[in-house]
């Protein structure tokens, strides 16, 4: 099956608020898929509908070819990390995970094997006996992730999983998840407002006020919505006259001349014609920040 998650014309309103307003997208098996948007864009609402926590107003959602109207059949194949932790603060890490595993049809041995594998990799094996309330924020988040994976689901759904994590823990979590995608063909649906996470995704959907405003691979999105920059560090000043004649936008600082192009093709054409004026240069693609600003008119940074 190609699309492991399929969402068609999904709608959810809260009174006047159109939290999710007729969105459709699909996720391929074994990919990292990022659902990107500012606070209040509709990300959690979509995720919560997918996992049966909220009911939809209309539309259709399929996971593994099954409608979410049969949510009990779907739940064993998915693992979810909610935006706010659902762990029991008074219980130990071990008991939290054991009670979770008891909801699934896995043997004690399977549980112990999975627990060992996940807790070792996420550096949690020394704190299994500690109650949740004694853990740091990063440790709790990692336990949330083990909780979601303890039954080895095919699909992992993560709602802003790394918000508030220190850089080292974020890296550890990302390396581990990337490895599961590669080695176990895990599918990951992630909501985020972090650009780095959207940049490493195979596919991205950008949502704004309940509507999808752009979708595609990061490369396709950058080519479509962001400019390319030619940065020259050593150049003949004559090029400034040529830029004026061609009416090409540019910025000049002490060390660098930055010329802005609609796309890589036009940057390449320009360079082929004017190569002799440049000695040291690079062509850089616009970033996902540029894409986000172009499609929503909003800076993602405001949100953090
Ligand atoms: N239970 C609720 N009742 C009323 N409004 C809600 C509820 N949940 C979410 N909303 C509203 O729906 C919109 C989308 O919220 P949400 O899906 O949580 O966004 P995101 O996860 O992208 O930050 C927001 O305007 C939010 O205030
Ligand atoms: Mg949210």
C-alpha cells in the first residue's frame, strides 16, 4: 500500500473557530512527514482526530487502509506522543510503561525486550525505578516516546515532540527516530514549528488557520516559493552596473555581494553569462523559513 495515512476533506470547527477547514493530504509508508504551522494553526486538532481523541465534523481519514471510524482496529498499529504528556506522575517509569504495554497483546518477554532496547537507546535505563515527577523535562519527553513505541507500531505520530528539549536531547531523539525509519520502515507523522525538523522531512504540509497553504518535499517547496541567493566574496565592481541594467535585486555588505534570483535556473543562467566578473562565490537555496514566510506571510520565529 502506498499511502499509509490518507486524509480527505477533513473539517473540525469549535463554534466560530475553523480549527481544521477542509484539508486533504496523504503520508507514504516509511517516510518522515512534517505538519508545519504556527500555534493555533490546527495541527493538534488534526492529530487528535486521527488517533480517536476528537471526533471530526466531516471528511474521511484512513490509516493502513482502514477508516478511523474503526479506531480500535487501528490503535495497535500506531503510537502517539501527545503535545502534553499523558504519563502518570506518581508511578515509576517502569510501571508507566508496563501498564501501557498491558493494553496491547504483547508478552512479558516482548515487553522486556522492547523496553531494554528503547530505554538503552534513549539513555533511560538508569531511571526506570524513579517516579515520573522526579524526572527532568527531557527525560519525561523521552519516556513519552518509549510509551508510544513500546508495542512496536508501524506508525509513530508525534505532536511537537521536541519543544523545550535541550539541543543534545533533541539530537539523540532525532538520531534514534531516523534510525527506526531507516531500519524498521517506521512511518513518522510529526507536527512542528521547528524549521530544522521540517527541513529533514521527506514531505511537508504547511497549515495556516485550518487550511493547507503549501505541500511537497522541502526541495520542491524551496524551489517553488523561496529565492536563491548568489553570494560573491571577490568580484569585479563592473558587475554592479550590469545588475542595475538587468534590474536584479541585490544587497551589498562589506564582505559580500548577495544577488537574489527567482530560482536556481535563473541564477545559473546569470552566472554562465557573467562568470568572468566573479572569483569567489556560492549559490545558496532559500530556506524553509523563506518558504514559510512566502506562503503564510508570517515569520515562524515569532512563535518560539
Ligand atoms: N477544545 C477546543 N475548544 C475550542 N477551541 C479549540 C479547542 N481545541 C483547539 N481549539 C482552537 O482550534 C484552533 C486550532 O488549535 P490546535 O489544533 O490546538 O492548533 P495547533 O496544534 O496547530 O497549535 C485554535 O484556534 C484553538 O484555539
Ligand atoms: Mg498543537
